[in-house]
């Protein structure tokens, strides 16, 4: 039986969890459709999800249709939990993007579709809620074409739009307008197909059009659009047919080397780790020893595979399948198992742009809080747990206030720890603005370590992160010494990345290349520790020479307001350092788009209600980082940061 790993993605409240329930019911995997409002859905199993009526963690369910096992992954729609979506993208064969026929294309919808297209994930579009008052079909199609992609093909028509009896009728060979539009779309992507059609229209019968649509959909060139209602079931059968006919089944060599990706980690009743993996190649069996994240290794003690509605115990999970593995005690979300897949190592969305300190209400629980947050970081590494050595406080990175509330409730419910949060602040980072070079020579004052380290730091392309290169030539030396040199150079590289977590103003340094220009030692006295302690001094000296600029996150915003309020809104946007584009008047309404520093979004939200008589609607999403205007903000640096060489050395000596 073939397998299809399918993601359901949407802006919050577009109805994707309800669609998941409807798909499971239609396939016979469940006997009764659950309700998001009642907290009875299959995929929202957390107590917090049931209470809030939103998806927080991705969940996998399975069903079978026409000889295809569909592993369906329901993802969060709220932008505060975009990290869950990011991890799922690396394991998908195809996706269904859900859009509300009432609200249309929203901010998160655009973010998701841009990413799906960039990753070339085959995607169907399902326009939900055609039974709701205010539903629009033509307007929604126009929005999809203008804001998401023009490469869409409506697969049918809607009847009784906006009424409970609304339905969806699929097009067929007899619908001339459909076949003409379909031919035009397919021909625009395939010159050979165009030539065949131009030479002889009769050479392209309807079944050939359907085959070509499937081929182009599987190559993420075309995006079929279905309409329906997850609540009433209208259009869902047509969507199911589209899923099995138009999206590609999983591929992979079951006998090849093991290659898998961990996209979710949870803990069982006894606190044991359970890793959710998509296997791309090979077969993972119980008692297999698996290597992941460098030299980490674990023995698989149990395997569950998703099959027809639930996860069942199996002896193995094979290429193309999704499974749950027990026994990998040190595994983390994002780990590649076996042969690495490069695509899974890159972030698809922006990292969190907010940060807050977490403080236990009972000071004696600080140790327990650290352990609890470390467990949460296993499930979501992007919360980036860090300890401020100066203030002795724990900090988390966040996407938004809702995520903070969920973490607070989780700590109270699952760990029995009540916490408060300091004020949420914006995370900036530093970029080098020039080139800096520094070196410390072994045996030459004031270098107190048994090592030589030379480094050069220079700017790199925006979004490239930190790259480390080697200019040192090892030459012909005995093997045991060569291994020591390799260890020393690895110590330098790891320390470079760790040191750049705090730049000249305390922010993480990124978008740079660090080159190791010199490396020296004395045998057998030198150790990797000498290189780990010397590297920060050399690197920060080079960074001071290069200089840095502090950059802040900037959001793209979309503002719908009454047209007669635009005169009062524009001055407010100017005061908030926003850069609006030319307003677009649409009758009594006005649409305004532009950019605004992330740190000022909350203030705009706070004022919007009064400025627009409660009628304004603001949508925003991260767009890019840019240098801070005016005085750049600083963040306290750890005493391990060697900006002050004397203090750093004193600290090192105290540790010794």
C-alpha cells in the first residue's frame, strides 16, 4: 500500500482541525465527528488545546483511501506556534492549504503559501466555510490569484453560497470553460504540452488534461482549488479524490541506508522520550542503534507506526512512513537520523522576535523551573532557553503573547510550577559592518594559554547565519598529532559559534563568516581547553575591530480601516516609525499596507480600536531585519563575554 504524508495548514480559525475531523469521518477512521468548540477532536488532545479551541502541537492521524495510507498532520494556525508548522514541512509529501471563504486570504495564509511554494511542496487549496454568511467565491479566487499564486485552477462551482445547503459541483469534460482554462494553465508551464495542443486540439483529450494536471500539481507548478464546508461535509469528497489523484505518494528505498527526520518529541507517562520520525530511506527496526546529532546514539526499544486512524505497534518503520520511536534518550526536535537530509537543516520561517524572563513565584523552585523549561525546549528548540549569568534569570524566545500564556499554563498544569513573566522585549541581533582580524600567539604576552589562535571575521549575506572556514593547512604530520589538531580546530569552531551568541552590545551576532587563519599548539601540553578559553578573546577583539550594527525585526502589516479615519491613522503610523504605502480606497473602506518595527506593533494594536471606532483590522507578519534607527539598544552581557579582557581572565582564573 502506498503512503502519502499530508499536512493541513491554515490561518487560525480557517477550519483546518474541523476539516481533519471531516476527512477522518469520510474515510471511516472515526465514527463520530468531533467539535473544536466542545474539545472533542482527534488531533487536539492537549487539555490546553481543548480549553482554548486552538491547535498548539502538531498531531498525526492516519486513514486509508483507495489503497493509499494517508498520514495526516494537523498543524497550528496561530502565528505564535509557527515553529510547529516549520518542523512539519520537512516531512511532507503534499499539503492542503485551508482558506476561509468569509475572511479570505489572511496574513498567515500568505506566509504559509510563500513557504510552500519556495519548498516546492505540492499543494491543494480548500476554500472552507461556503455555508457561512458573508462567504465569497469569486472574491476569494481573486484574492488567491493576486496574493498567493496565479497558478490556480478552480475544480468546480459553488451553489447556494452562504446558506446551510451550500454545495460544490466538480467540473468535467463537458465544461468547455473549465477545459479551456485548464489547457491554458497547463500549457503555460509545459512547452511540449503547448506544442501538442497547438498542432492538434483533438490530441489532448480530457483524460490527458487530468493526467497533466496531476503531473504539474505533483511538481508544485499548479494548485487545484476546491470549495466546501468542513462542518456540513460539502465538497469534502471532491477534495479526497483530489488528494489521492493529484498529490504524490511517498518515495524511498526501504533497503537503503537509514535516513529520517525527527519532527516532534513528546514524553510518555513515565517521562520517557518519544520521537516522531519521517523515514525517507531504509528501515528502522526495534533494537536498532541509531546515530543522530553528531556522536549521539540510542537503541530503539519500541516502534509504533501510524495506520488507519491510530498508531499501532510494529517491529519496524520503513521508508515513506511516519513512526514513533522509543529509546532515543538524547534525541531532539530537528535531529537527522542516519544520512542527513540538507533541506531539513534549514529554517523555513523567521525565528522568534520576542523575549521574556520567566520568574518562579516561589524562589526555591528555580531549579525545578530550569528542568521544566529544558523539557519544553526539547519539544520546541526555538524557545531558545538561556540563563542570564548577571541577573540570574531564565529567558525564553517567543513568537507572541499567546505562546507565553500557553507556556505559563503548561508549567502550572504539567509541572506544578507557578511563574510570572517580565515585560516582553524585542530580540535584536548584530551584524558585522567591516572586517576584523586578531591573533594571539602561544608563549607571547599577554596570552596565558598554551595555544595560538588567529581569526578573521567579515560580513556575509543577510540571512546566511554564521559560517566558519579554515585557512590553516595541517600538512604532513603523524596521525595521532593530526587527530589532536582536528580536535583543537573543532574546539575553535564550536567556541566561535558559542561566543557569537553575545556581541558588542549583548545581542547574538549573525550573517558573518569567521575564518581560522592561525592555529598552534605545543605537544603534549596543549589541550582543547586552551583553545576554548583563548578563542573568545581573539574573536571579540576581531569583532571590535570590525564593528557591528544592531538590527531589529520589521513586520509587514495589512490594515483595513474606514476610509474617513485614514487622516488620523497616518500621523500615528509616522510616530511609530512605520513606513506605509499609498492607501487604497475601496468604497467606504481603506486598505493600507507597509512596514513597521516589531517593537511598535503592540502600541499600534492598542490605539487602533479608538482610532477606527472599533472597525479597524490589523494583520502583520515578520518580514526582515534592518538596522535600528537612532541609539541602538543593548542587552547585559554575561561575565563569560571577553569584551573586557581583564574581567574575562579573572573569571577564568576563578573557575580554575
